[in-house]
C-alpha cells in the first residue's frame, strides 16, 4: 500500500510542480513589466494597472480561479480553455500567473523605489544610458533587496498550487484525498504534507544560498 | 577665451526661483569656489551644469561649443544631453559609489560602457588614478569596506576617469567626519596644483580661499560678489558677504 500511495502522490506532485514552475516562468518577467506600468508617470497606464493590482490582491485566489475558469464560458457561451484536463490546467495557470505577477510587481516596485536616486544620478553624470544604468547599476541592487520577500512569496506559491483542485486540476492533495474514499485511509493526506515540507525546505536552502552569494556588497 | 562660459542661468521649481541669472566664466586650469548659505542655489547651479536639471534660461558654453542655449532650444534629446554631460564631472556630497563594484570597477565601469576604452588601457588608467588618490592598496575593496574619505576619493577618481573639461564638487566633505575631511581636501588641493579646471561648492572657507583662484558668493539665487578667492573671502566688499563670513569666523 505504501508503494502505491507513494507512486500516486509522486504523480500528483508532478502536477503541483508543473503548475509551480510554469507560474514562476511567466509571472517573474510579467511582474517586472507590471511594476514598470504601475510606476509610469503616464496616468493612462499607471491607473488601470494599479486598479488591477488592487483587485487581484484584494480578492481570494480561489475566487479568481473560479471566475477565470467559468467566467468566459458563461459570458461568451464558449469554453475558451479547451476541453479536459489540459484546458483546466491552462485556466489554472492563467489565474496563477495573473495573481502572482501582481504580487511580484509590488515587490519589484518596492525594490526599485528603495534604490537611492543618487545611484541614477551618478550613472547619469558618468554618461551612461538609461538602460546601462538600469542593468549595470540598479538591477543587482534591486535583486539583493527583493530576495527575502520573493522567497516568502515563492514558498507561498508552493502551497497555493493546491487551490487549483477547485477546478479539478490534479495535484498532490487531490491524489492524497482520493485514498479516503477508495481505501478508507487518511495517512496519505499527512504524507502529502511531507512532500510540501521537503520541497519548501529545498527552496529555503536555495534562497539562503542566493542571499549569501549577494552578501559581498551592501 | 574662457574654457567655461555661463550666462544668465535661471531655474525655477514650481513657483520658487532658485537661480536668478547666474553668470561667470572660468579659464582652463583655474578653479572657482562657490560659497553661500544652504538654499542659496549653489547645488542647483552644479546640477544645471551637469544637466541633472535643465535650466529655464541662460547659456552654457564649453571651449566655445554651446551646450545649452535657452533661446535656441534644439539639440536637447536624451542622447545629446548624455554626450554633453561628459564635458563635466560631478563629485557628490554622498559619494554615490556603486556598491556592487570594487573601487577599481567603479572607476572602470563608465569608460568601458560609454567610451569603449579597451580593457587593458582602462585598467591602467584606473589604477593610476587610484594611486594618485592614495588608494592603491584599496582598489579591490567594495565601497562598504572603505571609510567615507576613501569612498569620496574613489568617487573623485571615477569622475576623473572620463577626463571631463570641468570637474564639479558638490560639498565634497559635508558628509565626512572632521578627521576624514583633510584627506579629501588634500586630494582636491593636489588636483588644483596640477591645473585641473574645477568648480567647488564648499563650506570650508579657508580651503575655498587657498585652493581656488576665484570665489563666488551666492545668496538667494544671485551672485552677490565674485572676484579673486582671497579678495572675496578675506576682504569682502558687500555687506551680505561680510555677514555670511563673520558667522563662519565666529564658528
């Protein structure tokens, strides 16, 4: 039984991992773009983006998953997500990417705005272009400052992926819970917790390492 | 012909007039110190020369080339302004070194990015500048490992690396402990002896007098008095200058 459960949970964890990795892949860069938008001096850009961030951060991710999955079907009378498991997975991914991009954008914004204006001015009087200043002077300082809040958010994402089950996206808890019905045993559910703990432990070590690597300057 | 000609520079922020028509000239190899109380517009003037602020009115010419002319406001695209800035160097009150780079890398970064100086030559120049600043054994240190005085000397080397026509100092010792002030002033004094063209905004009156050829006393956005540094600081003619300097003498 233990082997059966382990294999089933591993399969579920693969779904968890897939959602986790793809969410990061898209939301890390998208968050940076959104942060530039929210800092834009052009009101037509910054106001709608701030509104979006407010809505996304102000409502539960669970609700967003439901709205994004069912919303288009009800409004357009058409399932834009495609059928079956794949379609549900895409809908879940879109919801996660939007949600996490908004959170990341606020972390980026905080990081970028915490860099003293003197750093930009020093780059300017040294004749650097705007992009040279951003990429060669500012960016690494921002990265250093945002590693702790980012690691927080990313570890939250590991656990948030379990919400995807609300639209029947298979992940580890879904598989663990199925044993309650089929076999009448509850321990696989606790076993899923071990997976989460191990994975978030691994991430903690990784982020600690990154922090250490950036310790050489202040 | 003067190396630098500044005519009638005016600058307003919202409704506050910060500079009300500043004019002066500076010959090659000479230096001018700008003195005056806080809020008199000294820093804004330096920031205008370095195009960190755009003047509202006036004219800036270096070696006869017009860099800024409010009556012919063409030629102010970002790229052109970036090029024009290279005529000036600026040393900030708060150093503003790049924390993720060593002292040497701080000096080398901009010549590499902006002028494409070959690596070997760039390194040699940077090392020479740092040794001129007395920092040879500190070249591989990061800014946070350096004292304020050392950081400011790295910042001076960094500004010199681009070989500006005019080097500007914005209160270079105001953020330093008194015992660190001397090492920075000594370096500036040496630059003056080597005939570096400089504009020095400072509150160190004795230094302003000894190092600079000219002095300008500014108050509320206008030049109240200007002349040879010794004359202005030791024998001021204007009442406002006398008042300002006597407060320093008391302190």
